[in-house]
């Protein structure tokens, strides 16, 4: 694809790929350093990626600030095979992912990463299974867990004790998000003479939700086509 990673400073190039992708997927960050704001998260995870080990991360923060994308970027940098559990995953889903991680990862990977999105929405049975697996220390040494949630304070206290929390705030990213929208619009708009937009307003009205801002921009691109 011809697109540049999300939030990189170089000008974006419109994709020539004939397959259609949403702007969120097309311009999703692939590297830890490419995220808007989130300086503390980037610093911690870059150091972790240099010398990864078995652990559990909890990424907390509002929707659309890059928690899931950061987990996927981390997986790339530590060469981990991703086992992605969607919101409302069941106990059986978690047990299946855990079983898949007891052997060696797929060819080309060095370890496993289990990503559980919106862990606050799992059932009590699923939570019990998670607690048992997080407490296991005698097998599968190369598993990295990443959980996402909007508010860590609402999670089970024992579960939180197993995790190292990294907060993903929505404040402090407006400037970079605005610059991103401008680069995406300039790369994707057709015809190229289409009028500039009030990118800062789009970001503000989306409450600094980058995903929502890109979806708004996508609607405008479609209407302008």
C-alpha cells in the first residue's frame, strides 16, 4: 500500500490498492512511535519491546485513542503471534486462546500475545478463567497479555493486581490528531482541488476520538467524490 503509518510526519500518499479499506484501517499506526500523544505509553512500551518478557498489560482510556492499535503495534515489534479476543468473549474463547498458546507460536513469530478487548465486559465465568491463567507460572513462558478497557477502576481488584496499567488519555492529542486529518485529507481527496476542512473542529466535536474523527472525514470524502 502507498499509505504512511498513522501520525508519521512525512506526507501521506493516496493508496493505489484496488481493495477498499476504511480510513481507520488504512492509516492505522504500525509502530509504537507513530501514535498521537500517548508519550508515557510509547516510552514504556518501547523499552518493553526491546526486552520483552511474560507479563500482562492493561490499557485503559476512552474509545478511539489507540489502545487496540497500540497492542497490535506492540505485537509487531516483539514479533508476537496475536490471539485477538473481541468484546464479550466467553470462558470457552479464553480457554481456546490459552490452549493455542501452550505450544510454539506460528512460523516467523517468537512468542504469543493474547489481546482481550473491553475486558470489563466479560462474564464472571470468563473472569474466573482469566484469573486462573494469569496466576499460572509453570507453562507458556512467552505469553504477553494485553487487556483494554475504558475505566480500570471498575474492574475486579484481584484481576487488576495481575496487570501493569498504562493509561491512554484523550487530552493532549488534539494538535497531532488535527495534523493527521489534514494529511489524510490531502492524500485521499478527489478531486485534488476539493476545499480544505476545519480539521480542528472535527477533532473537537469528536472529543479527541481519533477513530470517530477519521470516520467523519471518510463520510466527507465519500460525499465529495
